C-alpha cells in the first residue's frame, strides 16, 4: 500500500480555478491546505472538513487533491491500482493524465462544471471507483496522484474524497519482462509508387530484428525502408509488422490512396461564388475561420467589387462614397478529404487597393498593406487601380500544414486607399495538388 485510506493530501477548495498544471509533478501546491482523508464535509467520519465559511450557495463546484508517491524503478512496476470513494463526481489523474472519471460528463471539464447527478456519501461508500493505472504513465522518482471532485449542486448536504493505492512491483533480482516494440511508418507517394520508411518504429528495451511488409495486392517485402508500385489507382492497405530481439511483435496498418498523377486541379474557379461583407461595423473576430457564421453575409460570383468593366457582383453601398467602409471581406470553403496528401495549394488573387489572404484563420500573404495590426478602419497605403491589379496578381503557395481534413476556409479582406476611389475588386483562383 503506497497510499493509505487515511493519508494526508494537499487540497484546494476555492472560488478561482487552480493553476493549469495542478495535477502534474511540476505543480506548486505549497499554498494549498493539508489534511488527512477522508476529506470533505457533511458526513460521519470526516477527518478534514474543507467546507467554506459562508452560505452554501457560495460553495465552489470543484475540489482538488494532490499526493506524491515515490517509485524507485518504474520499469519494475507490475500494477498500480487506485481505489477511490468520492462524491458527487470525480476525476483521477496520474502525472497529469486522466485515468478515470465517474459521474462526470464526457468532454472538457472545468472548475465550473457540475456533476450530472447527486451521489450521496453513503452511495459512494458502496460504489468505489477502482482503476488500474497504465504503468507506462509512471516514472522513476516522484509521481503525482491527483483527484478532483465536482458537486451536483452547491447546497448538497455532503461531499467526500478518499483514495487508497496498491503498488505491485517485481522483486529485486527478478528479470524484467520484455516490452513489445512499437510499429510506425511514413508514406510518400509518386503516382502509383509509394516509398515506405519504418525508422519511427522503436523497441524501448532492446532492438528490432525484422521489418515485414504486406500489401493488399498480394506483395510482401522486408526492410526498414522499401518501395512498392501498385498496378492501378485505388485505396490500398499496407501492413508493417516489426519483431524485436525477444520475439515480441507489433503491427501498424495504414490505408493509402494512389493516383495516376498529382497534377494540380482547380478547386476555386475565377468566377466562383463567395460569401461577402461590406459594412460599417467590423465583422466578428473569427470571420476567417472554419467556425465563423457568415450566413447573414451576401453571396455573389467573382469578380466582386465596383467601378470596373466585368464586375459580376457589385458590392458598392447606396449613398455617398464618403460613407464607404474601408474594408471588404470574402469567405469560401473548400473540402479536402486527406490533408496529409496535399502537395501544394496555390492561390492566385486579383485585388485592389490592398489585400490580405487567410487560410483557416492564419494570414498567408498581404499586398499593398502596412506591416503590423490591420483593423476594419485601416487604409491601404496606395491607390492600386483595377487595371494595375490585373497585371500584378498576388500569388501565394499556402503552407500545407495549415490544411485540415474536411472543411478549409479561404478568406480575404481588401482595403481602400481612399473612400472616393473609382474602383475596388476581388477575385481568387485556387489550384490543389495531391499525391
């Protein structure tokens, strides 16, 4: 037993949330309270009462507990089992990693989260939360066991926490069991051919003796790095099996898509429709992200703007030019099935006076705009007529790491040099190449 039922814990029960790293080895809990378990309030046998002074309606919704244990050699640990009595809801962490939650919602839990049901102390006593900790979370030296409990409602009559921990290790001199290897590989494609690299595979307590590959077109191969050419386009499964020097194995499987060519294809035509906004107030701060709501914006085909021959969607205001907004905004979504396969995304833009282009909320280029922060009230530094913009397109290759599987947002903003400008324009073409 490395933590007794009546062990002392560092504890915190306050209005503000604890530091983000409260459940890790690096946390500073020196200002927290210290008291023996059971901790809580409102039940027979409580050793450390942590209830607040004041009305129950002012109670914090969550309480926090931390205790350190020492492990001389984490590689010799066979098991660490935590047996917890807690109400209403509880989450347990080991070295900053959640290992179990009980009577808590799925998803993100904050200092303000309520437990979904009122679990009285008597119920918790008869329904302990028991978890076997993954031994790979443990380290040599200091390890932190941390818990947080959450109330179902602030006026609850009781809240409790106690935890016992049982550690099982191999006896001194006993031979350590072999740890299996891990299999991992990277894929690069060129037409029907793939290059495979398994150097990311590892064996923490020995060496990998063999790398065996299977392809679902019937072919096999061996080696750390191999090449293979498929006969036709399609989706193919590649399986890597690695074997260590003790005979233990691990397998990794990936499905790859091969195409005859990775020539770029047009994903945004020059005359594509865009959601657009040209108004006196600034758009929402997240206007250029996937999460933005642009349902109230206008929709029209490019080229958009005013004052030039060939405009498809005139966005000029009704009223005197001196009332014109200084900036206009444009948003379009594209779908990418597998962002890891993207070789390039090139945007070719015609815009005046000044322009900034964003992909998934990240600026990728600006032209005829000052450095630094740009707002809805910023003017472009010079008057770039539409004819000049036509002869000087803004071309940028987007960093492929900005792209994600599924929906991606291409967004642009143009800025006037002066409100009485005779013209303003925007259009953009995009070509995507994938392997």
